[in-house]
C-alpha cells in the first residue's frame, strides 16, 4: 500500500488495526508471564523436594537448622546468583513439606503468594486463605491485609465446626444475605483514633478515601454505587450513607454508619430505606435489598427486640478501628473445633 492509498484509509480502520495488534501482544505477554510464574513455582517446589530428600539420608537430617541451608546457600549463590539465600531456601523447603503434591498448587498463585501462605501453620486457616486468594484474585498486598486482620478467625468464630471445615475446603461461599455480612468489620486502615474524636462524616469520608481496602473488607461481589444516596418520602428528604450492589446476590446493599451505639429508631429508618429501594430502585430481576447498620457499639438485646418481626435481611454489625486479638480468636475457634470429635480434613 503506497502513500496515496494510506491517505484514503479511514482513521478508524487504522486505529482498529492498532487495537487488534495491541490486544494480541498484551495477551501474549500475559500468557508468557503465567508460564514464567508456573515454571518458577515448580522449580522452587522441586528445590524444596531435593533439600528434604537430602535431609532424610542418615545423619544429614540432624544438620538441618544449623549449617545445611546456610552452606547450600553460599554454594548456590556462587553458581546461580541472587534468589537462593538461606531464608529463601527455607521457604522452598517448607513449600514442599506443606504441598507435597505439586498438582494441588494453583497456577494462579505466585511465589510471593506462596511465601505468605506458608507462614500459616494451621492447615484449615491456610487452606481458607488459599481458596479465597484464588477466587477473589487477591494480590499479595490484599492477601497480607486479610491475614493481618484475621479474616478466617473472624468469620470462623461465628460458625459451627462443620461450617468452619467448609470454609477451609471451599472458601467463603456466597448464597444468601447472611453469607456477605460479618458480625464485626475491621477498619484499622482508616487511621481514625479509637476515642470518639471523629464524626460520622469523617468515618464516611475515610471509607470513601480507602474504598479499595473497604471493598476488600466487605468481601467478594460488592460494587460501589454511591454515597449520601438521596431519596424523598412524603416530601421529606433522606440520605443513605453508602450504597453498594452485590453482583452475586443481585441486590442493593445499603449501609448506614453510626459513630456510637445503634438506636431502635436507626433500625426503623433502615427498614424504611430497604422498603423504598425494593419498591422504587430495584430492577425487575433484582432481589430484595440488604441493609447493614454499622455501629461502634452494639446492644444485642436492643437489636433483638428492635428487629422483631422486621425484614430478616436487615443486619446490625460492629466495626473496630484496630486489628483484632488473634490469639483470643484462635482460642475461640479451637474451642469450637474441639467441642466434639473433629472431622477429618484429608481433602483440604
């Protein structure tokens, strides 16, 4: 095609050609990156296997933890360069011990993901984070945040033994409103003082400023719709603090923020909001909305009486401005698991 022909070629056609080529190259790079990651993870798993098999020969096993990995690291760094430090070799060894069958390792997990997961000693807890990481496509930073906030322990503490085992085997399954609402939300990422030196507006603004992390804390399936969502009922104007839509449950999720304790009139108001959305905002194929009142303090008895006979999709949850006490939660979950004979978890 000569210059005269090029002048007659529509810009849109040329742009479409460029878009097709760009998409082709981008997809190729993505596939290449996946192949590189899978190869790297497989290589490190095999390195771990070599180390463990070497250790199991006679007296060499006794040398592990003292000089074996340190000596091996010095030799490998001379032969291969960086990446084979003593800590890295220890991670490869632990990787093989925790995942003795390589086929069980998802290709969606990077080596960085694996290095985070193998720090978890509890098999149930590690399996949960692994399943959630894959299902929600968490990056390493998101995985670390969920581990730091004790997501598994927080969710497991409100369940029975069989439900905890299911969490570990399948991750968090979303089938009904109860599956997307936590009893307690951890909002340490807001950086607000634990004292009452902030307003509900400050809380709302901080959540919007940290929307990506808040969506992570809410869980899978949430999409942001808006803040201070306006509605008018009987010539009176109201505003819902935060509105989301849940892609899996196909419903709106309305969140009202309370700086202190929730009051009975707050529950009545949320029920009104839910009725409005069900009648005025829902599309034909939308399910009834979910309402969550998120408060600093929750009086369980007041909530029980105030919600009597009210829509079962209205929830009152607490929020905390600090990371939970993992050891207390762990003791609680361990207590649930040992109340009766624990089911086997060979398939986890």
